[in-house]
C-alpha cells in the first residue's frame, strides 16, 4: 500500500474532483494522462470519466461504494449510459433538489452515514443501491458529512472537531477505525484533499508531513 501527493487543475483539493473505492475511480474530463496513471497505480483500479454539464466536481456530485453509485439529476444521459456499460455496478440518477451527493454521503462497503436532511424515502433507495445500512447524523456540527469524513473499507479520517460520541458512532456504523485529522495544511474538510481506497491514497500537495503521517495511519496506507 502506498500514499502519494497529487494536484489537479493546479489546486491540491483533489477530493472535489475524484471519487474512488475498491472497484473504480471516477474522474472529470481533461485530467492529464500522467495523473490518471498515478491515480490508477496508487489505487489499483481503472478510472472512468464522468461529465456533469462540463463541471469538474465529480467528487462533490457523486457518491458510492463497490456496489453502487448515485449521481445528480443533471448528469449527462449519454455519459451515464456509457458508464453503465463500462462499469459493473448499479448506477442511479436521483431527482433531488440537493445534488452534492459527495458532500451528503460517506459510505464504504460495510456501512454509511448521510446528511440528516435527506428524506427517509431517499435514504432507503440509497441503502438498496449501496447494499449497506445507512444512518443519519451530523459530524462536528456539520450536516454535510461526506465533506468531513474520508473512509475506505479498512480505515477512516474525520474532521478534528468530532466529538467522542460521534467518533464511536462512526466506528460502529462504518465498521473501521476512524481518527481525527486534517489535510492540505490544516483543512478540516478532509474529504476535499484525499482520494483513497483499501490499496492506497493520494492527497493534496499542500498536505504537511505530520498530516501525511496521521492520514497514512488512519487509512492504513502508510
């Protein structure tokens, strides 16, 4: 397992552009080939391009695990069909006013948490899609739990202001050890600077040495 530095489009906030799990990585159009190769090498998965009306924010607009992916209503229909043909996981486009699924959901193949404002009927559809149980909760006073938690099937890292009770809940729901930390020189929204799975991780280029140590230990990639 390995951990590497990466920037995309000139910024270190790689998590807003990329979503990954143990079976795939989703990236926006026009990522340089050399950087695609780095992502594929470190994570040990193939990358697939997703187009959201020319937006690069793939990591913000989609969420998923090895079983399923949820996409926003404005996803390009042709692109969705192509992704369904290329990737052997369930893919669902949900009609919901809120569209930043990557900010609203933190999920691995064992469990997940969602923004408390997501309707119960939608949460049930997500449970069927991801094939795991989901729980509504806030983390460190934030409803956008997907932005403050970065989790894989073997570890997780969370906003440093998480409470002890929330930390215990996260570990119980996600069924992995989770530790507080930051990325990119003190950014507490850890998902914004981390793309990881059980094989490795890439982190933003502004991440400090001490942060890298905590991230590596938390995600068990060091």
